[in-house]
C-alpha cells in the first residue's frame, strides 16, 4: 500500500508527458499563392477559369473539399444606350468569404476581411504556394513577386475607364493588370512597393509581359466559408 502514491504520481506524470508530446492540430489550408498561372499570361478564361485553377491546385494538394476562389476584381460598365442599368463591378474582397485564412503550414494570414486589408500577415515567408513552398521574390532569379489582383488596396475594383484586369482576365495580348507584391518588397521604400494587392500595372497581358514586369501570372487563392 505504501507504493500506491508513488504509482499514482508516476501515472500522472506519464499522462502529462504524453499530453505535452501531442502536437496541437494544425489549421487547415485556406490560402495559398498558386504554384502556376494559366500559361497564357493573364488570360484565365474569366473569373470562372481563375477559380477553376485555384480549385484544381487545391484538390491536387488534398484541400479540394472547400470552394476556392481567386482574389481578382473586375470593373463594371457604365450605363449606355445598349444597357441602361450598366454592369456592376466584381470586387475581390466579396468573393473569398469572411476568414480566417491560414497557409499550407497552418500559419495565420488574416483573421477576417478587415485584417486582410489592414495589417495582414502576408510576407514572402507566409505567402506559400499550395504545396507549402516559398514563391520567389525580389532578389531571386527569376523574380515572381507580382501576383495578379486587378484590385485597389481595399480589395475593390477600379472604375471602368482603364483596363486593370486584362479585359476581365480574358486577354493575353492587349491591356494591362494591377498586381501586388507577395514579398512586400519593391524598388522604392514607398507604400505602393510594399502592397500585397495594389502595387502597379503590368507591362501587358502576355506571359512574356508578366515575366518582364516581375511575375509569372500567379494568383492569390482563398477558401470561402
């Protein structure tokens, strides 16, 4: 009987050690930078094609059980004689759910839409592709930090006057697209150079033009709720 307290203490210690040795469950992936683009510059066949690319890559990575959307905006159209109502814009921020979002390693990217557009944790170290790999940035060869968004800093579309989305993500020739820098680094220490979603326009819509600007036609992909 004198050994009972010692045995009880030993058992408790064993349970405690086992609990400490059990890692906390990792948050599932709900955000990634696409490991590939369309292969046709900024032509994805529209928003549906861009979403399909995100879904396909997520499925290949074992995360296809969610509805994946590309973080892309498309400007609307002004009212005209042909369409008196005009066409409403599509805003990237309205397409991706409410959050929170985590990368392939379970690291928090943003708690919600407000955090995503003000104070998010996107950086070269956290903006991983769907396989958990780093995406090359400024200073790497080649530099691929330009991520297509077509969006303003708050995640909304631009006015229709200027093409900022390569004709609604259907052109690999004429036009231009707004990009952001996933590594938050640019040639100058100004806010635009450090923006993840609103840095500058691409040199064009072809694959060659995107590469020349500093990208490869990649997208931000988010899992909606």
